[in-house]
C-alpha cells in the first residue's frame, strides 16, 4: 500500500488550495497558509455525524463549481445510484501545515476508480475509503448493467464518460499542480479508461494528458476482444455470488494464449454448475457475433490501439521495459538517461516499499526496477515453460468440461 506514497514523493508542488464540489455548507478550505491548526479546521464537520457523511461522499453536479446539496437529516441515509461520486480526503489524513511535499501532492490528486462489470457505488466505496484515508481525493465511476447491454458507439454509455471527462478537465484547468491517477478494474474499467484517454486527447489543451500520473491496472484485462473472456465476465455479472468466478479462485496469467484462466487453491480449474456452463456457451456464441459487428469491432480496435500505443508515459513503463544506455550519447540523450535513471530509482523504491520482509530479501540484490519485478514474477508465476504446462492442462480440463455439457 505504501508504494503509492513512494510514487508521489518526487513531486514538488506548491501549497494546496482545494476547490471541489462539496455540500453547500461553510466548510473551511485546506490551505497551507492557515495557522489555526487541524483542530479548528473541520471542527464544524466533525461535530455532526450527518455532516461528516455528507462531506465524505458528496454528489457531483454537472458544473465544476461547488453546488448546493440538499439533504434531509431526518430521512433515510441512502442515496440514489449515480454514475460517479466524489469522495473527499479524510480530515485527519491532511497535513495543513504545508511542510510535506508528499501530502501536498496527494491533496492535489484525484484517484479515479473505474468499476468492473455491474458494480454499484457501495462496492467501490471501500477502495475509495482507503485512498481518502491516505489523503487523496477519489472518484468512483460505475456504469449500469442495462446501459452496457444496450451499448452503441457514441451512445448513453459514452455520454456518462464524457460528463466525467468534462468535469475532471474543468477541475484540472482551475489552477496548476492538480493531477489524476486512475485505478481500473477488469475489462470494463480498462476500456472505460481508454475512452477517457481518447476524450482527453481530443481536447485542445495538450497539458491535460501530462496531468495523468499513472494507472493501477487491477484484475488485468485481455489485450484483444475475446468472446470466451467476455462471456465469462457477463456470466459472473449475471450470476454474482453463484458464479464459479467468485468462489475463491485466482486468475492466472496466460499471456501466451491471449487469455487468463481461473484456478483454485490447488491449481485446478474449478468446474461451473450445469446452468452456468450452459449460460457460458450461449454468451460465447452471442459475443462471437457481437464482437465482429463492424461498428463494435472498429470502436474496440480504436480504444485498444490507443491503450497499447498512445498512453501517457507512466512509471510502470520503466518497470516493464527497463531502460538502456546508448553508446556515444549526445547531450540530449544524457539528459534523458538521467531522467530515466531517476524514474527507475523511484519505481524500484516503490516496489521495495510494497513487499513484505520475506519478498524483500528476494529482490534486495536487484539494481533496477525491471530486475526486481522479473524476480517477483518468476517467484509467483513461474517460468514461461511452467506457465505453458499449466495452461495446457487447463485447456484440456476445459475441453473435457465442454464435452460433458
């Protein structure tokens, strides 16, 4: 968890001045120039549990400026389902003294959590709570299942995304020093991120893309549309707790085949119930048709192409690809090498801070981030040959299962 802090330690930003959509209540605004200290700051919020709840999860309007927030304290505390919700940092996580560069960077950073297929706001809130407890702002974004099933390029789903992009762009443009960090879940979150990047790139201000500091890829997506993977995702979304995908399984990287496989704690692919197996076969046939429709296929190809080739330069790039020192470098190449070495040091530090003592001993001899990551990858996933053997066994089990059904 502390790896995120390591990433932001190298940011040198001016003292924070936060302006976000909040309830229409006279909140003190965090500012490093304040000398009254944290006890006075937020004292009004802390005095009322109802106000504290409002502060921590404020509904966003379409406008980027603070908007009125109507709330009947005597009524139920439940709130209607919305596409996205802003969560403000926990008051006790803020450093109002302005002495910490890391804290200042966090307070000027919004973590955008893009949900998987079919979650509600309450499901993403626990992730947002962790980020806000660390001093970050967080936005949780979900798409209704019904709208995803009726998806059309440029339709209502993309209108929801466009609203969020416009809101974030307006927030970023208010003043310099504000940043975005994305956290995507599964294929739905990854594709949503791709659409957001496309919309950011189409805006006239190129500096907005430079404000995106990174992306956490959670429950890694596949590299290309695959009917079997899409069928598995929709089946799990339909059946929820009754799906085999939710019963203590682990997703194994099988990049050699272009898809992932679920295994249980014994390394065996679990067998779905007859009902789920039938649903999987129907959905697989359905997506074999849908994913090859001209408009859908072209739209997905555009988004996946952008994700593979035109993303901002992240810290992860140095972990995944490493860096090399050119022979007889020019002055410009020397400058670039210095920057790459600094990024590599930051990435290596983040990895070292994220692992426990047992795994730290495995990577303590690594001199680069890529070297440390490759050590961890081989330790927990095995060599390419081992993964290929496991994948072959899983394929055989899957074929046997299909024959039984």
